[in-house]
C-alpha cells in the first residue's frame, strides 16, 4: 500500500503521512514540532479569550513569585545585557529620527503588551495640549487613547 505524502509546514520536506496523525502538517523533527506548538499557541491566544486570561493570570502569579528573575538573569547573562543595551541604543536613535512614525515608537520594545494594556486602561484620562502651553490650562482637549496592534 502506497502511503500518501505531505509537505512539512516548517522544514518543507516531503514525507509520507503518519496514519496515526489526523491532518498532519508537520513532521516529527523537534524544531518542526516546536513550530507546530508555537503556531497552535499563537492561534489560541488570538481566538480564545479564556485561554488568554488564564495565561495572563498564571504569568502574573509566576511573576509575583519570581520578582527578582530579571535581576538574576541580567546578573548571570552579562553578554545578553550588553548586547541588548547596544541594540536599545540603536532602537532609541531610530525612534528619534524625524521620519519615524508614532505607530513605530513602541514596536521594538521587548514587552509590547505592557504598553497596550496601559493604553487600554479606561481609568486613565489623557489631556492633549499644544507643545509649549501652560500645563494648568483648563480648556485642554480631553481624549481617550486606544492602542492599535499591528499584526
Ligand atoms: Zn519538518
């Protein structure tokens, strides 16, 4: 019996289908299985609000139990710290260029969802002023800012 072939969505190899795997899109290589898992998780986060909320909650619990994680990480991974410091300088300079758009201002940050969560917080009210005006001005325009994700 000739087995049906499929092309792996990750490595692109053409392989015989495993009859035990329904709708097989990935081969069994470790990197391809990791890609499949990442794809599933990305899709799940986009489409399942309960999964998203559960993940956020478990991350917050983990963060509260590991408050010094990044401090220890930076202490133990000096090369990464120095590399990131250099790359951040480049990102900062890119941001200051006159042709860089505001929507790109936060796209290079490591923790993108922090800014989005902050901007989506309805309890925060922003005022918009012309650049060089007295901040105590009472008739400033009141507005709500919404984060726009670029996916
Ligand atoms: Zn593969």
